[in-house]
């Protein structure tokens, strides 16, 4: 993104844009998710959290007078949430401005795919309440709680089982169509990881990184097997209400570790398929 954007930040933003683009392309073929559709609630949850993250990304890339950007991350090994600071950012950089236009267009399109009746389930208006990333309006808490009342985990398992079935049946998995659905499985994994991390740290004091951990995080910054870079993690900086449902916290840490393992496994398969496709 030019001289006004450090190379590592550019890589993070480009990977984030690719995720937004893949999710956008996936749902564009569906046009609109209706209340009566199978897994409509789960797909709405994915879109709503994506909309939220885009808005937070836009806010992070707005000139803050400090010429710096804070990227929230979670290190799977240290089990800590922290922010990685990039300094001397030129917010007027042309490439950065174009980036913001791209994600804004994706945001505008994704909104169209949601049915109003579905959005009411989450207690949020896409027009009013989602556009307030700096306000603690209870939106995210509602989304988190609704995710536990939905079949998001079952949707995720269905994606994984479909891939496993293809391997068992000895079908060719090195295809773009398979890659498309496997990437969606990865993005759902990241959403579930975020939810588990949010539950873990919501309402609790977060430990700071030691100097040794900072150095390791610096080295690992672009490794998605080691670190979850997810802009919506910045929501944990706000003072939040406690989750009402205590059951949500039960076995959360164990489930988080399981999702970390699944994340690594999916990334390995994605890399293998991408390499095979690119080499043919």
C-alpha cells in the first residue's frame, strides 16, 4: 500500500480484505437470506459480525491525529489479547483510501442480503445500531448470546463433514469450488474462535504481554496458525456487561483449544489445495 503503510500492516489488511471479499462472494450468490431458509440465523450472524468488523476496520484506518494504527490480536500460545501498534501511518495514502472504499462497498452489499425479520431476532437494526463501533449499545453481547442459541456449530460441522466425506469417497478435493467452501469453514472457525475468546475475557482484566512475549508476537505477527488477527477483538477494550447466560462459560476454554486445533488443520488443507491448484 505504498510508503505510507508498513509492509506487515499491508499484509494484514490484504488478508483481511481477502476474507471480506470471500465472504461477500459467497453470499452474493444467495442474494438474500430469508427467515425460512435453512441456517438463515447462522448466516445472518456471520454477516452481522462481518459488517461490524468492517466498520471497526474503517474506524481504525481513519486519521486519529496520532498517525498510528492498533491491530488487535490473540496469541494462541500465550492465551492473551493485545494490540499491535503501527506508527507513522499516512492516512491520506492513496492505496489506503482505495482500501477503505473497497471494504465500504462490500459492507454496502452485505447489508442487502439480510432480511429485516431476521435482523430483529438479534435485536439490531442494520441501518441504525450496527453503525456504532465506538458505542457500547449491547449489540455484540446480543450477537454472542444468540450464537449459542443457534446452530452455528452444526453449520460448521456440516462444512467439515462435507469435506471429510469427499476425502473418504476419494473425490478430487483440489478444486476451486472445494477451496471456496473450505475457506468459509476457516472463516466460521475464526468467528467461533472470536466468540470463545470474547466469552473468556468479557468482564475480566486482561494480562499484559511480557517483553519476551512481545518479541515473540512481533515475530509471529503474520502467522495465522499462531495468532488470530481479528479487528473485532477491539470490542474487548470496552467496559462490557456480563453475559447473562452462565452456561455460555461452561467448558469454554476447552472448546477454545479444540477450535485452535481445528483452525490449524483447516489452514493446512487450504494451503495444500491452493498450492496444488496454483502449480497445475
